[in-house]
C-alpha cells in the first residue's frame, strides 16, 4: 500500500473513532436518567421445610372455572370470604405440574373491568395488614406488610412491564389486589376453596389470592400476565389461547423466575422434532379432554413460540402482530405485516422456529432451552 492509501486508512479510522466516541457520550447522557430495574427473585424460594405447606392434589380436580359461589368457611373461622357473589373465579391447582387455563368468559370480562373508574380498595380481612403501592393493593396476613414483599412485588411489576407496557397502559391508573396468607389453612378459611387449591384469581375483579409457597410467586406472575395482556383484546375477540398461555408461561419463567418443572423436559422434546404442527396448535381453543403429556407439550410449544416472536426482531414487531390479531387480521397476514419476509405464512414461522430451537442463531437463545 502506498503512502496515500495509508493516509486514507488513518484518516477514516480517526473519523470513525471520533463518531463512535460522540455516539457513546450522546447515548450515555440520554440513558443516564433511566432508573435501573432490579432483577426479581422468588421471595418464597428456599423457605425452611418446617414453614412449607405439604399440598395434595387429586388426580382429577373439579373444573370450577365459572364458579359463582364459594364453599362456606370452616366452623369457628373468624374470616369471612370476600369471594361470595358472581365473580368469574379461576381455581389454580396447588400442584406445580398443573397449568392454569382461563375460560373465554373470564377473558371477556377483563377488558370491561379496566375501563371502569378507580375504586377504593376493599377493607383488609381480619388479621391482615394492607399496604398500597404504585401498582398494587397488597394484603398480607400479620401485623404489617413486609418491606421485602412490597419491594419484590413492585420489582416483579417492573420486569413484567418490560414486555407488556404497550398492552396495558391502564396500569398507570388501576391497581391489582393481591392477598397473601401465611398458610394453606388460613387461605382455605379466607377463600372457602378446597384443599387442592393453590390460588384463586378473578381477572375481571383484578384480585389474586395465594398462600405463601415456592409456587406462589410463579402463580402471581402468570396471573398478572393474564390480567395485563388479555385486557389488550376486546371482549368479543379474546386473546388466542396459545398466545395468552404462551405469554403467561414466558413471563412466569423469564420475569417471575419460577420455571415450571415440566417445561425443560418438553422443550427438549420440541428440540428433537416433537410437538404440534403450528397451523394445528393455533387453532386449539381449550385443552378439555387432552391427556396431561399433550397439554404440557402444547404449553411448552406455546411458550417457545412466544419467546421466539418476542426475541426475533427488535422494536415493536410483536406488538404489531398482537394488534393485528386484536383487530381481526388472520394470523398469517398479521405475522407478515409485523415481521415481513420470509414470515408470510405459518409454515415459514414454524421452519424458522424449529431451526432456532436447534441453533439459537435467530433469537440468540440457548438451543432447546
């Protein structure tokens, strides 16, 4: 290379270096005011064994997704159940192997409820303390609501909003009511739920009832996602089941740090080529009558597809895809409008997703994880 060529290389190297320094200072100044979000951890994980509740779940639990009344409290109980009256109650099994699914009736009421004017928080049940935060009204059994619980709840909300802020702007004005009991016995007296119940959620009332266990924080993240995400869809066009449950499982695992025990095993099966054809998976509207293995595989595939869609393109592609579905656009057309070529049909998405399961080259995720 002659001397002139070397001078050109040096000149352009200086130009690029100065431009990079300028951009670094500009971006640093721009991002400085943004608060750093602390990563949430499960506050109930690793509790002493003596404090944990041993839970039993019957092989076939009754389906009470549309329950309109509750069982009476046990004799001698000083607690009065706040669940009486025609609420759309969803029972959540205590067994961590179970997958909570919400009915179309429940989802249809979410959009209606978030548009109402803000109401005064319900009075705390006897024996419970109440504390309002920016995004929650928290009820905890005991003399006061613990500071750690307040901190972890708000941290969880902030982490969830990294994915869902565009879908639930109403959270600036509306709070979610969360009840924590110290034991399953108190939980049963408070709610009137059966022994196999691990939690109760009413999407339209934005209320969640839990007893403290290692599964509680994961249940909370899952149910909050349904409240936040499903409210984006109108009452006459609910969120598709695969999208709703896939997003809830994604947030439960990625933001709530409570990965279901069955998930990794089923992701490994998907990595080996098992699973549903995508065109068939998106048409499933309920899991009634399906065997447990198929249900878990379907949930794992829904989770994996949602994770792939959220990671595959930067920007608002996933939001535009969901908006298209909300507005009634067919799924293949909504996919193409949001992500462009080559995603002009479900088979193209399925091919890319399965390739990514093995390589991680599109989403950057660890293969089959």
